[in-house]
């Protein structure tokens, strides 16, 4: 999901002869967009290469792969040494 917040300053002027003041007003615009996710069910994957191949199939980046492998290690679901070079 991507959220973009942009703010523009506009000038607000009072009506003629109203004795009001010209002020600056912030106008904030928020846009949110979401990409369609690819989902693949990972069957029994006894080897790290199987996990990596399946994650590559759904478009995981190198950073994603590292984060996922480290999370699996922390959760105790990966019994290996993760070495990032």
C-alpha cells in the first residue's frame, strides 16, 4: 500500500469591504493506492532453495528474501545460519 500526502498553501481573501484579513490556508490531499498482490501457497519446502524459488516466483526482491529468511530464523522455523554478504 502506498500513501501520498501533499500539502499546498492557498490564500483566502475576505469579501470586499468586509474588514477581514487575507490569510494563508493549508490544503492537504491524501491519496492511497494498493497493488494487487500475488499469492502462492508454499507446499512443504524442505530446502532453502525451494523457499527462495517460490518467493522469486511471486516477485520478491533480494531485500524481501533476506528479511523473510531472517524472520523465519527468528521464529525458529529455519534451522540454518543466515549469512548475508
